[in-house]
């Protein structure tokens, strides 16, 4: 794993000013000058990492203000500049400066449609449609059945394919590809790898914290990398009762993991504000969940690589996607002495499949419990109290869990900086001699078969 802890080192002021103004080329030029000087190793590591961040940021914010305004006016009759200003100032339209001009994030239209009721009927491009709670009827039916019967189980069969884009092809160069596959998580069993093509170099152990199938070969024209697998998800409902919580609780999974799971002064203050005076860990965790699901709004965000402190980003801006919400929950729980950890992979319901992250927390005598703040927040916003309560402690069976640890090296490790240094849902690629990003390959996940089982 590249030294992501370097993000805890502040940028020199001149570089930080250029970055804030959006003069990324000049900032990169200045970094290269710094790197020719006899600077401390920690600063050199931070600046080297920043070069990748500066290269990514402008690609995440492609729409200048006037173009973004025109996009919204084409979708919403009567939409005005003042409307866009309101969305921007209220945190619903993510933006940065690029050379001193406001630019909006590539998913800003989808984010507005998802989170602002007034604009919920905006037509969104197919590749930006959310999978979070679609279709709601299936979720409500499943949640209610689990509460009534105690469990719900599914057989799920998925095919995942990655292909290097034409413009990134270097035929004959050695390509390395990592595709996520199900791990033997608490709710996942009977995992079968049905088809893998081409022949893999390594398949990580079922218990590995970020499980992958690994390919390495000289790239040939038309190469696709595919894994097809099936598994069962047995989701059991746990009814939580604060009065049944044990007096003694464990202290594993309560440590910091820099740069993001960090007990900054603000995180400590927020944790105290939310849980101070409370001694029951289940009640503490619920207070944290309630804060995130009722006072923070969902928002699509830029790649995590470009965010220097993910929990603080959300706790101060009061917005974030599923992974950012999960990470804030984990960080606040750990700060409060409650064991908490990461789980992620795909959300797979009968209608769609896509990226998703959630959290786990440990309360004796219940053991490890699940928590999905983004699904819970969606339920709260839509007045679905039953579903809101359900996602504190429980999950439906519509999950493929590939990752149970945050910020973990693959097995075998990548050589170059990952496109996502912390998690793996889409897959990762690199050449033998250079880094590749998500802009360099296409990936597709298809539900081959899915049905409930006893």
C-alpha cells in the first residue's frame, strides 16, 4: 500500500493556495521544484502523492458554471442562475475552482435529483442512476418479511468483466488486473467461482480482507478479464434491546487508522456532543447513527483519493456518499470506544447492481452488527421509519461483500498507487511500468441469476 498516511502532512502554503484556486498545472510544477530540494522524507512523500491528486481533480469537475447552468435549464423549465446558486450554497451541487472558475462535479445533476425533492423527476443519464433504494417496494417487502420471520436468504450469480479502453491500450505491455470476488463474510456462504478468464495468477483466500482474483499477462488486442461467481447471502434479523447489553465490552477495532480513521479535535468534540454522558454502547452507536441519517444529506462525491480526511470532510460539510457515511460512523464509534469496521462490495437487488459500502459495529452479547447509514438516511428522508430503524443493526440479503478491511493491500499487492487506495468494488488495473486509473478501463457487472432460497 502506498503511504496514504502522508496525507496527514500539510501542503506548503504556496502549493495549497494554487490548489484552492484550481491552478493545478502550476501547483504540480511547483511540487516538482520542491522535490529537487533536500526536503524531509515525509514532505516528499506527501508531495509525490499530491501529484496524483492534482491530476485527478480537474477530471472530477468537468462542468464550468455556465455549462452546468445550461444543463439544468435544459432539464428544468424556468431554472435560473439563482436556483443554481442556492443549490451550490446549500451543499447540493458539489464544486471547486478550476483556474479561478467554478466547476461542478461530474455527478452533480444526479446528486441533485437524488437528494432534493423539488428536482426528483429530473431525467438522469443511465450510467448515473442510483441503485441505492430501487425498487423501494422490494426493500420494504424484504425488510418487513425479515422482521416478521427473522431472516431472508438469496442465491446470487454475478459476472464481472474489465476491459482496457482503446486509448489506454499498450499491446504487449504486461497488464495486471484485480477483480473483487465474494469473501467468506458473516452473511456470505457457499461461494463458487464458476468461470475465470483468462487463467488467473492468484485467487486470494476466502478470508482475506480485500479479496480479489488476480491476472497478469502481456496485453493483447480484445483482451477482457472476467470472473463469474455465485454465492448465498443469509441475512438474519437481530432485534436490539439496550437493556440486554453486557456490562463488559471488548476493545478490539477501536484504534485509529490514519489518515482517515483519525480522532481529530473536531471528531472528538462531535463524539462528545453526541454521546457524552451516555454509558450504554448500543445507545451511543444509535445516537451516532441518528446524527448521520437525520442531519447529513447524501451526495455523490469525487474519488476518495482526492479527499485528505474523509470523516472530517463529511462531519464539517454535512454531506457524503455511502462510503463516507460509513467511515464517519466507524470513526465516531471507535472514538467512543465501540468496535467498528468496514464492509463493502456490491449492492445487488433483483433490478440492479452497483457499488456500495456500509459499516459493522460490535456490541456484546449480540456480536458484530451491520449498519447502513446511507440506506437509513434515505428511509428517514422518505418517512419510512420501519426501514430507518432496520438499518441500525441489520441488512437485507442484497449484498456482495468483497471487503471487510479498509485501506488494505491486495494479495498480491499492487506496485503503483491504486485508483481507489482504500476500497475495491470496480476492480483495479496497472501496467508493469505505470499506474492506471478508472479513466483507463471499462467494467461491467451483470446479474446472471438471483432468487430467494430457504
